[in-house]
C-alpha cells in the first residue's frame, strides 16, 4: 500500500494562492527575506530557483 507524503490543497488554499494577498503579504516578503540572507553577488541563485519552480508549476 502506497502512502501519501503530501496533503492535497483545499479549494480555499487554491483560491488564496491566486490572490494579491498571497503575492504581496507572503510571497514577496519571503523572497525579500531570502534576498537579505544572500550575499549581493549570489542573488542570481534565488532567481534561478524561482524560475525553475515557476516552470515546474506549469508542467503538472
């Protein structure tokens, strides 16, 4: 018997992830915090990760 290692997103969660609140209050703030932890010359690493994550999101 296979076990699930993740929890399926609820309808509310899917809606929330598509709101400006999620983008402005959560995601942008988290990205800015990560940028503050990286040395200036390594900011491209975070952008590379975000591009790969964005691309994989649309390949489901």
